[in-house]
C-alpha cells in the first residue's frame, strides 16, 4: 500500500507528515488535508495512487454525488475499478436528508437538490452493478455524522458540522496498523461496520428498487417498494 503524505506546512498550519508528531502517530494519523483547491488536488492524486490496490472499499456519505458520481470526484474512478463496494448514503425520503440540506446556508442547497443527487448516485451504482461490479447500497434515515471512506488499509474521515458543507471541512487520513492499539483506524472502521449491520437500516436492491430489511444474521424479513415509501418534507 502507498503511504499518504500531506502537503508541507504553510501559513494556514497544514501539517507535513502528521505521523511524525508523537500523539498523531500513535493515533495512526497519516495526514490532514485542508479544504482548499491546491491541497484537494494533491489529495485526489494520492487517492488515485492507491486506487489499484483498494479493491474492496466502503463509503459513507450524504448524497455521494460529488464524491463518486461527478467524474472529477475523488472516488469516481476508485468505485469504477473496485472489486467490491459497500456504500451508505442518506435515505432521500427521510428526515435526515431534509435536516442536512436545510442546515447548509446556501441558496442553491435544498432537500429537493439532495434528493436529486442521491437518485443520481443510485443510478450510478446501478450502472456499476450492471457492469458486473459487486456493489451494495444502504440508505440511513438520520442526519449524517461522518463522511467515511475505507480504501484497503487507508481510511479518510470528515465530520458533518451543522451549517458547513463537508467539502469545506478538513479531511483526516488514517492508516491501519495492527501493532498500534491506539490507532483510530479501527474505531472508525468499526463504526462503519456497526452502521452497516444495523437491522433498522435497509439495503437498497439495485435490481428491483426495493428496500430490503434483514436481521443481524442476514436473514431477510421484509421488502418495501421505494416508490411506495412516504416522503418527509
């Protein structure tokens, strides 16, 4: 796996090679990427470098549109080239989508826009599955807390602060280290797994457009047509 290294320190306080700072290194922190254009481009370049080895990926976000539907999105090519992907997005029909959209003070942001972007993300994932990719999708109902991406031994995380676009929040990159009990890679990784296995969060069947509810052991309990679910305004 490639080691992710951040940009040099600048006037904004960007950290170079965060793992050299004792406490950051103990936490497994590799890099901190500011939400600025130049550093975002360097981050995208690094993500492309690990693309070939990150065959099994996990992604949790809000709409997914800017992350992987947009051809310029950081995970667009990663998802197209992956072997298996587990994706978690906001349920466009539930309150979490409304709460998150209305928390962002921008005239162009609305629940309707979020719903449209989520539907486009679903269509994108459908295309990947039709192309033979092993892609699974789950839609969660509450407002988002973390934006997570697990790419092999690397994990990136951003926090969804109320009223702030996630793209304007710094991104923290962690690397798995089984010899380091203080690494934060594992807690974030386990958070994703816990959310993924929550029986209250249905899987979206990309073939039938149905919500599929399962027990923790994986046994299916019921299905619900996406078009028949009542939308929250």
